C-alpha cells in the first residue's frame, strides 16, 4: 500500500483550498445560497425541547414525591442530595427539590467549604461568579449547605451556581437563614420531609445583574410535605426579600404557593390526598424553632452516634443512537437561539402566530 508523505498531503490541501477560494470568487451567489440553505436546515432540524429523556434515580418513593411536575423541555438536573429545574431565562433554578431526613440534618461528615462555581451539567450554561461579583447581592443557597453536611460530595454539590439566587445579605443571613434552620428542625421532628424551594419568578420584570442578566427575585418560597407515618401534613412559606418578624407570619397553604409560582408541587400524590394536604395548613403542627445539632437531637430522642448516612446514586444521562446524539448537539448549541428567534417572531407577528395555533 502506498504511503502519502506529509509533503504530498500539504500539496493536496493547498490545492483544495485554492480551488475552493477560486470557486467562491467565481460563484459568490451560489455559495451564499448554499450557506443560507445550511443555516435554514440547521434551524429546522434543531429541537427546542430536550431530546434526551431526564432520568432521575431515587432510593425510595419519598424522594420521588418531592419532585414537582415539569415538561419535556425543562432543564432538570440531579446532584448529590437534590434535584433542580433550571430557568435559563432567569439564570437560576425555578425549583430545588429534595428529601431531608433526620440522619442527614444530624450528619457531620463535612464542614462548609465555599466552593462556588458554575454548573457544567446545565447545557445552556449556568450563572457565573462574575455575575454576582460587585452586584451587592449574596449568592443565596436554595438547598442550604448545612442540609448537605452528611457527605463531602453533597456539601461540594451545594455550591453549584445553579443552586443560587441573588439575595440581599439582610434577607440571606436573616429570616431566610432562620427558615432554613426551622426546616432542619422539622426534619428532626418528623423523621423525614420533602422540601421544594426556590425564587418566585412570576412577578417580573426584574432587576438584572451580571453579563448573564441574572434576575433578582422579589420573593422566595418553600413548601414542605411530611408523608412519613400516619400523620401526614403540608405547609408553605412565601417570604419577600424585605421580610422581617416571625416565620409563622409568612406561612400559607401549598395551594397558595402553587397559585403564586405556577408550579405543581407533589404531583405524585393521588388526587384526593393532594387536595387534602395542599388546601389547608396548621402552623401549630410544625416546630419552627431554630436547629441545634445537640439540643434538637436531645429534644426528639436521637442518638447521634448511631446515625449512618448513605449517599444517593445518580444515573448519568447520555443520548442514545446517532440521531439522538445529533439532536442533542443541536439542542445544546443552537436550541436557545431558535427559541429566541421564535419568541421574536411571535412578538412581531402576534396575529400570524395566533392563527397558526
């Protein structure tokens, strides 16, 4: 078999390049049409919904109960100890959901390490450190680092910027931190609870920070479901960024949080249970006191020396087959641009788009 030398390869390459340049000069309109045809073809073939089905892995049914309803085009990502749905428009999660157990809140396997960083699992790119720098806002955790002390990996995963929302320091270090501590106490009180939390992203327009234009929410929410044992109950909280005073002043029903956020919480409950648990709440059934590892354990009879924590596994999601791989490549690289073009077209020609639906 003949071997082509590097010198001959370079000659062939140079000849092809020269021929292509001459062709472009002789037939500019043909090449322009070819480029336009390629762009149009890419636009048509690019999906605006994620072609890869999200696969979430749970140790038990209680973890799955925490996950809100979401559509096929949602950017849903699972990290150690929690699952989130990312809002590309607002560059932060619309919800973060997790199961919080008594052994986890009493876990002490890892100290806080402020490893704030971008989340590589967000296909469209998460917010960045530069977005928050000099903005005057804290990188406010949605799942708190203190809820993730049961494992070094869980603690590390809590510092992805996909788990952050811009919060004033007074709010983040004040009543929001107070609510986070109360949630840990609730987990000790009830053995395990489902928690969903996030910013309210339905009352914009918002102030924006950074090059990524991260939205600054006006309010934040938490919903909690106790589905362990015979006494099942649920409660919600909506706190504006200027909230002060008692946590009980901001307690409400899960139905009300759904109305404000537009999110369907706990859809895996049967309809009858969901209606009963979400329509009412009784704040007196929940211990809203601050969490202390030693005194809260003593209060609810936990032996801290006996608690064993096992990390939750996460299944890596990959495209299957050549066509889905191509679709996923187009979706992650061009999907957001196609959505922007379609949104612009709809705003410019609303009558046309309404007739075509």
